[in-house]
C-alpha cells in the first residue's frame, strides 16, 4: 500500500493562489506514504460532555477558550481521532479547536428514547448549531469529511451567519433524497456495495455481528494508498461501540436511498436543504485523486454551489480521509479560512 514519491511531492508544491479575496498560502507537501500517520503510542484524545436539547455530545477541545473557534467534524466509520495530527497544529496557533463525536459515535448519546435514530443532513446540521449554542460559540470555521462534511455544509446553509469559513472533502455534500441522481458507472457502484448492503436487514445483521470488520474494510477501500497504524484504528473503532450506532447507520442509509422518511422535527430544514441552497461563506474544498467514495475522484464541485470565495484543490495520491492522510495540508487550509474570515465576534 505505497505510492510513488514523485506524486506525493508534486501534488501541492507551489500552490499559491488568491481567489475572490480568499488567499491560500503555499500548502505543505504531503508526508511520504511509507510513514505512519502518527506514533502508535499516542494516547486517545480526552473527552468532555455537553448537552443540547437532543443530544449529550462528547467532544475533545484544545487551544485557548478565547481563540478563534474551529469545529472539526468526522465521518462514518471514523471518529475524532481522524484529526489527531491536525488538532495540535491548530491549537498551537492559538485557535479554539472543538472536535465532537457525531450521532451514534463515541460518548454522544440521545437524551430521549423516543427520538428517531437517524442522521439525516438536516439533523446533522442542526446538531452543529446546537453544539455551538451549548458552548457559547457565536461563529466558527467548520471543517469536515463524510458525514462531518455533510454536517458542515448543512449548518453553513441553514445558518450562514454562524459559519465564517467552510472546508469540506469532496465539495458540496448536500443532496435531495427524493432525487436519485444520474446513473453512475457500474464499476463504481460495485465498489460501494456497502451503501446498499447497509440499507437492508442483512446489513443490519452484519453490522450487529462485526461493525469493526466493516469499518476496517471501509478504511482500506476509501483510502487505498494510505497507511494507518493499529492504535489509530483501535481508538476509532471504539467509537463504534455506541448503543445507537447500528440503528442510526441503517436508518441513515435507507433515508439516503429514499427508502425511509426523515424526522418530522426537521421537516422544514430538510425541505430547505433539498433545494440545494448555495454556500455563501468562504470555502475551500479538497478532493483526493484516490478517494474511493466518489465516481470521479478529485473533481471540482458543480458550478454555483459556492457563491462566496471558493478554492478547490485536487490532492494527488490522497484518499478520502484527508485530515488523517495529509494533516499538514488540511490544517493549512483551515488556517487560511480562519485568517481570511470576516469575524463579527
């Protein structure tokens, strides 16, 4: 699972740009693929808890409380340790870094047994806003991949005034569940068999039987040329041992395929997001050329999805979990958004 060093050296070398007032300084080169993501001896991240109206959210926090706030949002089946090498880089610059466990991950719990176990995009976006309210954060830079990228996009679209800047992997991540979208190549659909498997009762049984094995396969498929040490995977796999994990994952995949209804409490927000509103905040989108989650890896998002200053960067030799694979690049992009953002508070 290695890749040519020349590809790694050139993928961001000399990347200096200014786009509609959003300057992105030269980004660092990626580390050689032969190096592990981080030392295996690094301990798990410390966790705090805070309650919103819906969730008791577990989160890691670093940096000074009065620093510019940054929320880092993980995907499925990953967790906050995907940002283990990004967090110290941002905290060292004096930023307040908040990294929450999403629904059905880690120590995050639903407060009400009657709340539907579902992670539709409207709910994920509202969770971000609710967390910011609970932590008294009026505005922040939002960054995420996978489900975390969906959450960041949804929050930025629902409450533009709360988002100073947006960083996502693979661009604009909102969709309309009622519209299946264009047909994808058969080879790509075959690679993402798990999307359909997890919408079935067989998928529920398989997830109940061994959620860790499915996660490991996902990691390898989504970032085929990346290396991760055993301790990193074990820390993240523990986050899947959540009492709501199976129900949320199964119901969410069914919802994404139009096979299940959304939660009534979020109906108005879901309707707004289904219209695919543009993101007005300054945005940087990163896309790995080896990302196994998309049909056209590294491609730019459709025109018109970002109406504020926007920069897209294709990352050669990188897979899906950009902050885990090339943390220096991810941290540099977040820093650019913090420094260029128009802060009101």
